[in-house]
C-alpha cells in the first residue's frame, strides 16, 4: 500500500502538524482520530488495514490527520473560552490548509469526512461548517453536543462549534448547501451514545436534511471492529 507522511508548521495553529496519506487513487477520505488521537491512530488500530483492499484497488485513499484535543476540548488547565478558541484554530487549519492539500493531491473535490467517537464530532462539525469542502459525511458512535466539555460556559464560538445547536437553526440557504452532502450517522443500539445518534439524526431530518441513520441491532458498536466493518459499506 502506498503511504506518505507530510508535516508542516500550521499557520492557524502555530505548531507542527502531521498527516499520513494512504493510497494512490480513488475518492479521498479525510479521516479523524478518536479522542486525543493522532494521525497514525487509524493505521495502528487496524482501520487502514481493514480497508486495504479498497485502498489497494485505487477505489479510495485516506488522509489521516492529527487532532489537538489535548489543547482544546480536553484541556482542563485553561478556561473554556480558550479551549474553544483553540478548536476554532484547528477548524481553520482543516479548512485553509488540509482541504487544499487534499484537493491538489487527490485531483478531485469529492472528499468524504470520516470519524468515530470524538472523531465523529470532528468529521460532522467540519462537514457541516464547510459543506463546500466535503461531499459525504460518515460519523460512527459520535458526539454532536459539546455542552459536556463546556462546564456551563457558552458564547457565540461555542454555539458555532456545537452541531446540535447550530444545525437546528440553519437558515434555508445553508440547508440547501448541506442537503447536497450524503450523510451516514450510525452506532450500535447498546452504545451509551446511541441516544445522541437518534437525537442528532432527528435534528437533521426536522431541517429537511437527508441522513442515513443506523442503530446496529444487538451490539455495543462503539469499538474499532464495528467501525472498520461498517466503513467498508459506506466508502467510496
């Protein structure tokens, strides 16, 4: 399997950031790690290998990025406002630096945003805030309401990085932009986050945004082998 590592000092974040590219052709997938993970996590925990046949055949290629969760949502050593500002800088890194890199390298604009667990938050938030950069969203076992990280704090920036809040208030023109994106939101019916999958899917439907929502029957679903097997169904 073709594999490349890339790194540069992010203008948005002011620190080195790394990404790993897998594959030589096919639809690009922007893949996020789970909580406080890094670019190598999807490879280390078997997802890249699990999709190896599709990657090897040139059906799909993966761009696995670092996250900065330990500096943002999970950084309890700084005020909440600083945590959210750091995440906003990460969002700019994705939009202004990673997205152009993916489009130039893949030679096509139809990027899939994928993530599981807290990576599903990253994928969904980025896709919904930047629908022109993403043509498909696949989010497994996800968090879509960020209030649990905010210690009661709330401001405009918190609102605009909380999908369960801002999607409910999408204006009609934004709904039309997002409607063009194919969305898959899923987890096991025994996952502690299954209610969040249900509620966020319902928010999307109430806004008239099509979503393919699944609760896999009889299983926990919040683990790597579930994510690997089901991702095969939804990419490319």
